[in-house]
């Protein structure tokens, strides 16, 4: 099995308080994993030609101030970009071969638009990027003592499991006990088709393999919990808070028009409801690592 590595971390800052938690989280991740830290800001000017030298200098100074405010012990490489933020950030993440894109979001408000639950930039990045997106309200706690990964009966669940195990292993407290990973499945009570039953059996096999082998191999103790609830988003959010999880890992699936599929909508709803850091895993992850659990 190949564990994902945190070697290159990209964090976006809009130079407002919304990004403070993301900046601090990225700095903590870089320090804990020994990773390279990149900080990016997409300027308001759509075209680089519209920003004169003085304006560019202002942006670069502001980015430097944001890095200083995060109090990172890791040197950060800064990037000033122009254009549409989702496209610019996705392009930079691809160019850097980033292992995660860290984005901040505002606290939930009653007027939040349900179809854009994590902010317009974050929403667009989640549905288009090829790397996991860590959505931050409150900074992530390092070392990571407890994480929860929500899985459904789908092939996408494998990527989420591998990502959850990788992060739990890499960010655990190596001087004390094993990290803790909760594999959480919600049975909505809907009748299972033949394909769904097959996928559910496969997902159970993967979870069983990790539960047996992860403690000795990855330093992570795996727990498995299944509950019945017609509202998976509410169940995931409630259990994440009740269990003291410091990170929630969720798979996403986008439809052809870049909207969210049914499970993607669950992930979006959980992200909207929680202040706990949420790591969103795009389809590219499980497609590239479909067979990684099988060797065990």
C-alpha cells in the first residue's frame, strides 16, 4: 500500500481574516511534515498588465505580512497571480504537484447559499482540482490525535480511506500512543441495488484490512462505526463533534457540469455545518489508487 506524502503544501490567502486559519494550518502542516510551503494570492486585477509596479509591490508586501502572521518556522515561497482564483489556484497546484490546497472559509451564517456552501472560490476548487482541498475555519490541531473519515458504498471511498490513513499516520504524535482513525458509515435505509451491495462488500473489506494492519504498520488505530440515519450529513457532523475528531475526511464527486453529485452534496453540507477542518478528496485520488489496499 502506498501512503500519500505531504511534501508540498499550497495555501491561498485573500489577505483578510478569512485566511488566517488557513495560513496557520498550512504552516503547522509544513512544520510537522517537513514539507515545502507555498503561499498564493490571486490579485483583484484580472490581467497582470493592469497592475503597475507599485501595486505589485503592495501585494507582495501584504503576502509577506500574511506569512509572518502565521508564525511559521518553515520558509515559504510566495506567488502573486492574476485571473480567476479557481483557475489560477488549480493551475498552480498542478504546476507545483501540490499534495494539498488549503483554503479558508467564513463561519457559517443563516444566509449561506446552500449550493455554494464553502465559499465560491473553495467550491470551484473542490469541484475542479486534482488535489485534496483542506477547508479551514478554525486552525488544525497538530499532532493529529483523532480523525474521522466518512465512507459510502462507492469506489470513491477507497481514496478517502487512503487519504485519511496517510494523514493520520503522518501527523500523529509519534512520542505517545497510536493515532486514532474512525471509519464512519451511515446506513440511510435505502434499498440496495446489486451494484451497491457489491460496492458495500468491497468497502467493508477495505475497512477490515486497514483495521487489522494499520496499528502496526502506520501507527494508527482504526475504529469502524455504522449507524442508521436517513440524513448522512447530519449524522457525520454530529458524530465528528461528539467523538472529538480534529479532522474530517470526505470524498467528493462532481457531476458533468461541475455541480455536486448526491454524495458530493453530503460532503458540501458537512463542510457547511462544521468548524472542524474538513479534507475534501476529489475523484482523481481514488482513480489513481484504486488497488492500493489489495496487497494486504
